[in-house]
């Protein structure tokens, strides 16, 4: 039994992904000249029901930053949530890749941006050279608090982006969890809702190394070409890219990405049902933020459960692809016991 | 039989490295908080007979650039060879990571820098704010032309670096091949010769993903801390870093790095012996640059050998860890036949 | 009568400054090799009663950004007020000069930072590589709302800076107005209170072109040398720097800077006395933020007074060195008439 | 008599320029919102017989760098001469403003680029992401060695630029001297020859502070808008820009720029005639590079003439707007005496 609930980064690699790595372990062209890398565009185009330009990228941080560098000039601003990963957990990577663009961070429930908050922020920007102009919007789906934007919510922000000529980026480190929760078409949550660039996460969902960066729409090829430059220039063009491409293909080829995300989401729901009154945010993906005092946290840890504290009196529990409702039952019982006790 | 001679990036992963990946495939802390990453400093310190601060890094390009960013300010210059990988094959990555430092590219036989060339270049720089001051020296060992600097040659450049207060970086994408050629202590070729930072290559030598960046000397910890910032900030801090650390450890733990490099070097020597008069540079590592006209190149390709043209009338042949003298005998015979014919 | 109240940038050049320009109009060495530039360190050292390293700089934006680039690495953060000029009026210049450092913007009454707000923000930053570490504090004195930090208030922030090893920068675009208001020693408001770098404003206070950037303390020479590199590298090393140095010297040599600031402050006080109940912030320098509806604003403009609206129902009035209480009497009367009417 | 021949930066300001500054010394809008700044486009459009978008810029270094940042992406390269000011005298400013673009420096007689040299360099660049693609060409006219490109020579490079889709920049710190030498239309030397952006120098030619950056052609407005962002972001948007605009207008309004350049060129010719056999480059502008041994140099300095040594056995003499053939007669005689002696 996996007792770790501190991060979906802690999990091992899904066996199907590991098998794909082994299958790619033969001579082929270097960088992204191999047969696996060559299949990415087609595979993602099929999955998203539209032409997609796709690149493998080392990490989610790199995928996010390269996407933003393609959507925002150095003197521009990116509207985002104040709790977004790009703001608080990337050591300023967007500033590095964009050469100093400003993150325009806004509050919002569940780490979600609202069109109203965006419009209010825009109203404060004078159209002169003294002020940084907003040039892009970036959202995370599922959010950093485990909440999910619906296609309608994304589209409402997409409308704002289109109306202002902004690029629209989605950090999808847990995109699979969002789609699994909504049971919608990936297209509905992205390009049909105005998204131009998606960081498509794999590692938290069972991969070893490698995420995908996807571009949609008429500018997808130009942006992907620019992203390929940024990827090389930032030291992200691996010599043996086939080992990344193969993982990504394994993840999407037969729906593994959704199978994995459903398992993780299901495990989270099982935990959520155990402690409905302790939840600080709706549980819509694979993260739970729960009220838990120090004594309770210590009690759980004494039983072998590990997780991160989330400030005073709260904790974050993260489930993952290798779990399901059954496998997290011991923690569910332990949590329930806190309230029953 | 492997017929590819176009790149050591084309080879599969060494089985021992693949086994190490499998052994690391269990839950542990994310990023570099795992037990494998924690062992890197000690493993490299033992190998180099001195305290070493080591980080895994995605690629050689990233390792080189992060090293340079730790050794040179944005307004400084890096003295290097005009054929260096950092100059011609990294899409300007050093400019990106250093925020615009200037590469001061010099000529030199076999892609090797000489102390005289460096001193001559330094003599042209006025010590005023109008000119970019040199702040670091970077060399590649083995060089881009498959030549090897001896410890004495490195030390002569190290003396120049120390005398001027410059940082001294070695791009060791093929460091293993250089050490295997010289049969010297790794220490002699690096910190004992004044090297401050080494990009220690693994991928060309049998790894899948991941190189090591090593810092030596009294500033090693401060520089490694800075490099850790740059690594995160450039999107290179993998969520599951243990899969990189495990590869690197597998490579050095039992001398696999030298075993592999000796095989590749031996294969190159076997080819070199077949065509001594066609060689454009001494063959000291795993690369051969050979005079070959278009008809000859076509004849070889018709026999199933693949390699890169190197301008008009020349070709580059690269051997790798999965080969040895025996396995390249068919190409050796085919080459010899060109001259015998 | 000067009817403009929209900016202290709109005013002509003080005659003594213009005379100094004329006096410098003869052949001398280029850049900062001239006799006027050579006098800056001594002149500011006398004024501040401590050794000062001083550079002329084109603009306040450049002075602020170059100062921050000397105090904060690219992966660091600068704690500042959310209404600070560096945040809202410099088109991201700090991000450009620092290569992407993050502005950590905090609220605070009158555009003033409090030590409590700073400490609260610091408490949210985890000491790991994922988060941007705070590395500097920047305040504006007088603030963007015309309020003045006392020496005690500056020192309280200086204590926080020193305790954390942060650099401490003061944007003194209206430093003269602050000193004139407090009637204190310039030293008390700066280095004695922990300030490392001061953007010493001249242009708003009667200069034509050129501000001064001052460094205090034991690192002043190293930082000034670095700033000189940044100044050249950013295109700010004028060919004929003597025309800037002469202006700055004229401003400080016989107390002109305080004479001018007292005039501007006096004019502001005269206006403040006319409309005490309309003031949105204490009037401590040469700016007034006043509640004024659209009808009232139109009425004033119809009488020939010009000023900027400040959002709905408010206006900003700026006085300058060329005015005094008498010269602004017409506006004072017109303002008073609004309330009497 | 002015005895300085070390730099045209050493000269005082032309009286007509000084008068223009005085005339601008009254209240107007700040930044570039004033009436003088508003006239720049029209004035330069008339001078160049085509629509021009013009900005005042602090220095030639800034004008060059901002131009290049508008013509070349961060991952691109700028083809230029290895002795160009942007390469050797700007402390890496182009790398700063372009965020790391590479200067591709080529040799060439008299600091002039030839189309052949450019084409040869281009032939070495592979069209893959590993190599920096050339994106712009920059030349200096008159060159750093006082030589002048003819309209035909510029057009030949312009053809290369257009054929490859490159931007084409001219550093015209001494553009006036080039036009005066050729007695051609400014248009013939610039946009009619394919130039997209011109740094139009004023300071060396009698100005105090401020150069102009001009954009030609169909993209001129978009590029000027981008340049305006870069200008603000780099701290170059002066609060009182009218004092720069007025100088530039004074320079071009009645042909003062050519009058001044003709005087400087004439003085240079007078010196050149005195020592035809010592000249290292054709004298086509206001600079002479002359063979002069240490004893001769000392002898001249003993007579009160000042100039820079130019390596061993050579010196650089620079004439300026305040001189003419008569005023440099003493130096001409002294030079002649060296050979007669």
C-alpha cells in the first residue's frame, strides 16, 4: 500500500509507460528526429479533434514558460491567479523565459480566475508606454486547489482573451484530472473555449520525464516553431528525445491518461466522502485541502500516512494514478475516525 | 550490427543504466529530495578525490549554460573556441542563461584553445566600461574535433584563468573519452588543472536522459546553490529527479563510464588505422573527421553505413559505447577498400 | 503665471541649472571623464556626511532599475508598494534590468510600506528553490501619493532589510521634497536609516536631463562599478556627460535642491489649506490628491487650470519649483470657491 | 584654437543647438507629449523624402540596440563588422537589449562589410534549431575607420538583406559625415538602398544630448511602437523630452547637420593632404588613422595637439564641426613637418 499523500511526483512510473520506454530503446535519430517524436502532432490532433502542433518538454515549468514566451513580449503582462504555479512555484521561470514580462496576479476562489476579475484588472491599465500592457491570460486546470474550470468557464475567459487580442494559455499539469472529472471532450476544455496553448501534463499522471506543449489554432505552427527555438535555447532539446516522445504516446494512445486520472480522482473522492465538513475547497481532481489541527495531523502521521501541512491548521492530501478508492480506504477510515472520535 | 555512425546520440541506453532506472522506480520524494540525488556529491567527490558539489541537469547545453551563468556576469565575456559547441550548436543558449554575455571565439587547431591565443585576445581588451571584459574561459574536452587536451594543456589555460581571476569551465560531453584516452585521474584533467566547473556527459556515453554539472574548489557550494536556482528557474528541476540521479550513479559507480568510453575509443582507433592518410585531425576520442569525396561517401552509404557529411569532401564518423574494434570491422574494411581500390 | 498642475515634468529648467549647462559648454573629455563628473562623489559625500559613490543617470526609471540590478539577482524578488513607480509606471523596466526579478508588491496607506506588511509577506516565502526569495526592499520617498516617510519609518524598514541581508533602495524622485518637509539631514533619511542606494531626483525639481544614483556603505564602490557597467550596457553613458554632471552639481552645490523643493512644497500647502476636507492623503510634498467631481473639474479647467484626473471623482494636482504660495493663489481661491459655492 | 583631436565627443555644443534648447525652455507636456517631439516624424519625412517614424534616443548605443531589438529575436544573429561599435564599444548593449542575440562579426577592409563576406557567413549556418539563424545586418556609415559606403554598396547589402528577409540597420553616428562626403540624397543612402532603421547621430555633430532613431518602410510604425516600448522599458523616456527633440530639429531644420559635417570633413581633408603616405585608410569622413611612431606622437603632443594612440605606431585624429581647414592648419603644418624633417 502506498502511504504517501504528499505529492503525485512521488509515485513510480506507470508500467505501460515503462514498457514504452523499453520499446523505444533502440537506435534512431537524435533530438526530435526520431519516429516517436514524429508521431506527436498526429496523436494529439486525433485526441483534440483539430490540427495540433506538439512538442515534448522536460517539465511543466518549462512548458508553461515556453508557452508564455510565445504569447507575450518582454514588455507585456500575463494575467493569472495569485496562487498559480507560475507565480509561486517556479522560481520566476516565466520572468526568465519571457525576458521580464510581468505576472499580473489576481485573487479568486479555489485558485480560479473570473472574467470579472480580469476585466477589473484591465480597467486599471492605461494604454500608454508607461504601463505594462496585458498580453496573455494563463489559467491552471485543474487548479492549484484541485478545482476544475468547466468548458463554459474557460470559454468565458477565452472570450475576454479574444476580444483583447491576448494569447490564452492553460497550465494542464493536471489536465487529465480535469477532463476525467468533467467527462468532456478535451477539445471542449481547450481550443473550442479559446485556448491557444496547453501544457499537457504527464509526469504527475504516471510518466517518468516529459510533458507535452500543444499549440492550437491558425498560429499553431508559427508558435511551435518559435517554441522549438526556445526549447533548444533553454537547454531542453534532449539528445535522445525518443524516450520522452514514447512516454507521451503511451500515455495518450489508448486512453491511459484518463484511466490514470480517473483512479486518482476516485481516490480523492473516497477521501472527500470521509470528511465532507473539513474540506476547504470542492474536491474535483486529485487534491484535498482539509482542516486538520496539529494533534490530528500527528495522529495520522503516527499511523503511517504522509502529507504536507498547508499553513496552520490545514493539510494537503494528494492522490495519484497508482491508487483508487480501495487503496486509500485506510486513510479514509483514519480521517473519518477523527470526526467520529 | 549497428550501422549508424552519425551520432553517439543515436545509440540505445546501456543495459546497466536501464537497470538502474528500473531500480529507482518506486516512491520517493520529488525533485531532488530523493535518496539517489542525495548520493551525487559523495559519488563524484570519491571519483574526483576532492569535495565536489554535483547537480543532475537535463542536457549538456543546459549544463554548459548554467555553469557559465555561475562564472560570468551578463556584461562579461567567455573566451572559447570558435568551433565550440556553446558557439555553434546551442542556438545561443549561453546568451540566454547568462543574460547576454559575449562569447569571445578564437581559432585553434583541432578545436583547441591555446594559452597564447587567449593572451593575445586579452591584450586587445581595454579595461574600460566600453568594452566587454573577459570573465571566464570555456574549453571542450574531448574537443568537437575529437582531440584531447592533456592535463598539462588544461593546466596552462587554468594558469591564465587564475592569473586573471576568471572562472574556468570544461564542457565534458565526451569527458569520459578524454580520460579513457589519457588514462589519467579525472582530478588531473579538472580541478588540479584549475577547472572550476565541469559538464560531465553521460547521455552520449550510454545514458538516457541526464548529465551532471560539477563544481570544484572553495566556491563550489555557493556556485552549486546558484546553479540550483538557475536549474529551477530554467525549468530543469524534474519532478522525478531520481530517474536522472540513478542513471548518473550507475554510470560512475563501477567505472561503467570508462568501460563505455574505452569501447567507443577503441572502435574509433580501429577505423583510424584503416585510413591513416585521410584523417583531418588526430583521433583521440570517438570521432573521426575524414577526407571523403562524394563518390566515396555514396559508395559507403550503399553498403549500409550512415554518417554525416562535413562540408565538401569530408565526413564525420562517430563511434559509441555499444561498439568496439570488432563491431566496426566491416566499416574499417570498407574504408580501407577505398584506398586499396 | 504657470497654470499647469499636471506634472512637475512640465516645468522649464531652473535658471541656475541652465547657467551651469552654459558654463560646461566647452571642450573636455567625453563620457564621464570630465571635470564635472569627477566632482560628483565629493559633492554628494559632503551633502550626505559620508563617503558616497555617485553616477549621473538619464532618468529616474533608469536610476531605479540600475540600483535594483545591483541589489537583486535575476531569481530574486524586490519588496515594494503596489503603487510604486517601479511597479506601475516604468513599463517593466526593473524586470528588464534585473533580468526578470519579481516585484513583490504590497498594499499600504499613502503608498507607504510598513515593516509589518513586509514581515507578513516574508513569512509566506518558503526557503526552497521553487519560490523566489526576497532580496531587496524598495521604497519611494516622498511616495507616489505625496506622503513622506520619517527617518524613523525608514530605519524600521532598514532594520528588516539588514536583518535579512536585503539591499535597501530608495526612489527619491522627490527626495528633495521629503527632506524639505522633514527639515532633516539627508543622511538621517538614507544611510543612517539603512538605505544602500538612492535615486536622487533632479529633473522634477528644476533640472533638464539627469538624475543621480548614489551608493552608500562599505559596498558602495563595488556596486557603483557594477552600476557603471549597467549604465554603459543599457545605453546610458552619454558622450557628453559633463552636461548632466554640471546640472546635478548646480542643484546641490548651494542648496538649490532644497530651495526649489521648499517652493513646491509651500505651493502645495497653500492649496491644501484651501480644501482640507477634500484631501485623500496627507499633503507632505508637492502632490495633492483631491476629491473632485466631473463638474468641478470642468469648472476649474474652464478657468485655465490644468491637471490630471485620478480615476472617478478625484484629481491629482502637482506643484513645482517655479511656484510658491503666492503664485498658486488663483488656484487656491478657485478651489476654495468650490466649497464655498 | 581647439587643440583636441581625440574625439568629436569632446567638443562643445553648436550655438544654434544651444539656442534651440533655450527656445524650448518653457512649460509643455512631459515625456514625448510636447510640440517639438510631435514634429520629428514630419521633419525627418521631409528630409528623407518618404514617411519616417522617428524617436529621440539618449545615445547612439541605445539607438543601435533598440533598433536591433526591433529587427532581431533573442535567438537570432546580427551580421556585422568585427570592428563595429556594437561589437567593440558598447559593453554588450546589443546582447542586453535583444536578450542575447548573437553578433556575427566579420572582417572587412576599412571596417566595411562586403556582400561576399555576408554570403560566405550565411553559407555556414545550417537551418536547424541548433544554430543561431542570422536575422539582421548592421553596418556603420561612415565606418569606425572613417570610410564611407556608397549608395551602391549599401544597396548591395540591402539586396542580401531583402533576399533573406533580414532587417537592415545602419549605425549613423557619423551619417552626416557620410552624406556630406558623398553629396547624395539621404534617401539614396538609406531606405532606397534597403535600410530599415537608421541611428541618426547628432551629438558628435554639435548636439548636446540626444540622437534620433528612424524607421523606414511599411513596418516603420509597428517597429517604432515597439521601439517606444523598449525606450521606456530601458529608462530612456526622458521626463522633459522636448529638450532632446528641439536639438534634433535644430540640427536638421536648416541643414545645420550638413554644414557641421562639411566643416569636420574639410578639416580632415586638410590634415590628410598633409600626410598622404601615412594614412592607413581612405579619409572620407572626419577621422584619420595615421602611422605615427612614439617619438613623433610625443613631438606633436609637446606642441599642444592631443589625440589617441591606436595601437603601436599609429594614432587616431578626429576633427569636428567646430573646425575647418583653416583652424586645423597648425596641426597640418606640424604633421607635414614630420615628413619634411
